[in-house]
C-alpha cells in the first residue's frame, strides 16, 4: 500500500471514529430520556483497487424491538381503559357517598333508617302529632336524597362526554404529529440522513394514541408509518385522520361523518363509550363497566319504585308518590300529608314498619326486564335492596382497581423489557467510548508515522 493510500485510510478511520464517538456521546447524554432509543453506527469496509480501506459509517440506526413495542402499546391500551373505568366507577360510588362513610352508612341508608325510626316512634305513640310531622319530614328527606342522586345524570354524563372530547383532541393532535414526522422521516431517509431521533419522537406520539384507542403500526421501506386502531380504523395514512364526538348519537365520527365508534374497541375512549352506552345489549351485559351510568340510574329507579310500592302496600294507600321518568324517576311524600301531617293514619305505622322489614322483593322487582340494572340481589327487603346497590358499586370500584393495578404492573414490565432491549446502558457506552478513544489515539500515531515518512521522502528528494 502506498503512503498516500495509507494516509487516506487513516483519515477515513479517524472520521469514522469521530462519527462513532458522536453517536456514543448522544446515547450517554440521553440515557435518562424515556423516549430515546439507543443509536448505533453501522460500518462497512469499501474496497478500492482491490485493496480494503478503513471502515466507514454506512448508516446510523436505532435499536428496535417492534414486537415488544407492540406489546407495550397493547398493555398501555388495557391500562388506560381500566384506569378510566376505575375513575368512572369511583364517580358513581362517590355520588352515593360510599367513599365518605368510613365504614358507616351512606346518606341514602341513613335517610332510610331515619324514616323507619320515625315510623316506629309514631307506632309506639300514635297520639303524638309531632311524631306525625316527623314521619312526613323523614319521608321527604328520603325522597329528596333519591331525587338528588337522580338529578346528577347531567353532571355525570357531561363529565364522561368531556372525557371523550378531550381524548379525541389529544388523538387528533397526536395523529397530526405522526403525519408531520412521517414527512420529515421520509425526506431525511431519501437524503441518506439519520432518522432515529425523529422515529423516537414519532413513537412517543404513537404511545399517546395507544392509551386512547389501542394501535397497530405498519412501516414502509421509505420510513412512512401507517397507523390503525385495533379494530381496523385508519388513524394515519398519507395524512392524519381527524375525529369528533357526536353526543346526540353517542358516536365517534370521522371527518367524512362516518360512524366509526365500533372501530374504537380499546383504550380510554372505549371505557368512556362503554360507560355512556345505554343500549339494550349494554344494560344486559355482565360487565359492570358497560352501560354503567344507565344501570346506576335504573338502580335508583328500582329503589324509588320499590320503596313506594312496599310502603304504600303496607299503609293501605299512597304515602309515597312514585313517578317514572325517561331521565330519572322521582319520589315524594303525598302532598296531602305535607299540607297537613295530622291526616297521617298513625295506626297503620306498625304495618309500614313490618312491611319494610318483612316484604321480600323478587329478582324481577329489583332488576326488571324493562329497565335492567345489573343487580343480582333477590329475596331481600327494602334495606337489603339499598345495601345491595351500595355493595354493587363498592365492589365495582374494588374490582376495577385490582384489574387496573394488574394492568399497570404488566405495562411497567413490558416497558422495562423494551428499555432493556433498546435503552442506553451507560456502562456499556462508556466502555465503547474508551475503546474509540484508544483507537483514535492509535490512528493518530499512525498518522504521525506516515507524516514522518513523507518528510523523509521529501528530504531524500532534495
């Protein structure tokens, strides 16, 4: 090999080491960045005139584990869906006051017990007109609590609808981000420039989307990523798709107006859609998270109707007036008693108290076919029905929390596996940096030797 060829080879080697050092330094500086994957310089050895030259950098690529990444997206969708379902179940439980009891009675149970206590006291002292007024007052308080709960439909519905709208805004922003990064990646890839950092940014956007809807990705040779929901709705192709929420129909629509709700089968958006679903299929689902809000109000309706039926049957006429309603049923003490409590027949109070304790309700009375509510309680009295509703929602929160925590652990486990495969190990990078420094020093010595040889040749020529 000539001195010129040796010099060129040395210069190429120094340039290669310089690029490798930059890659390693970038890895070390981004070691704590959760959205960064390890970058690597791929080398090739060109041959000139039959002689191998120094290795040069053919490309800078990033560490990848596509199947583990897909597993992470799946785990993220499961965790986000269960986390949202847990929040929604907790809203219903908090509306009932389950989280505020400290193990005691909820406000509704307290009102029911207070009404029964007033009835028992009047039974013992039927001539006491003050106690008649107390029975009416306690009945009004019981009805007011049921009606207060029923009046929360709009608030609970609006919260869930806002969750969907916020989720879709995030989705639309993220899909646009993926489409914009697609264009940059394709452009840089065509120019032979590294695209690893841009791909990291794109993966971070996809991770946001995965929690909302669950995703499937397809990456073309030119670097463009196409993105779909688990159920096949395209999110990103050549351009990003945009979606909106039609609250009247309870549907997610594409920019063209198509109903794509069924295509959003995973993630936090699915949890909110399930929560608001009032269809017959949702209300008869064994999954408490499906149709949860409608089941909740059907349970309130069941309590109001059965309280009125049992008390009125025992009293022998209407003490409570129950009114069915599309939005929510209402319960009220009959207006004749609120106008004049003394018209209350005190001698019937014993029958009322016995009716509340001894009348057992069938499954059809508690969970009627026309208004299914998910309750499996049967052959209990009014107190058992109310307790059954409280237990149902306490259990729903607990079950969701358990499932959510398991999903969170799985997500963390898969993420750690991905990081182990694609993340930066600082010790390894420092060892690589030391080796590159040694190689650089060795090539520098070669360069000095070649320079001295050139000087000798020049001196001989003089």
